């Protein structure tokens, strides 16, 4: 099939326009990804700053919580053992002392 010179010129022009549009879209897409990269770097920096300060604080707070919790449980165990070992509580001792008088 023989093409006329006008058809060949039209195909070349349309091809060049398609290349320009494709190049423009790639350029815009690159700019969008660059903005997204800046945004992601900003978010990553915020997360890093928060972790840098909050992680040690959370570790210390957790250690203090577990230390206080274990001390309170230790005190409860010691108090319950004292009551179990002492067969006479304060109430029974008061009743006995009042009966002896």
C-alpha cells in the first residue's frame, strides 16, 4: 500500500505529538513523585524524632511501672503471710483481753 506524502507527514507529526505528550506526562509524574518523596521524608523525620524521645521515655516508664507493681505484689504477699502466721488477729486479742479482766 502506497502512502501519500501528506499521510507520511501526518503520521510523523502525530508520532512527535505522542512523544511530547508522553514525555510531559513522565515529567509531571516525576514531579509528583518528588513531592511525595519530600512528604515521606518529612513524615519519616517526625517519626524518628518522636521515637528518639518517646522510646527511652516509654522504656523508663515501663520499668518504673513493673518495679512498683512487683513491689506492691511483694508487700501484699508479705502482709498475707503475716496474717496467716499470726493465728490471733487484733480483734481476737482484744476480746480475750476484755474477757480476762
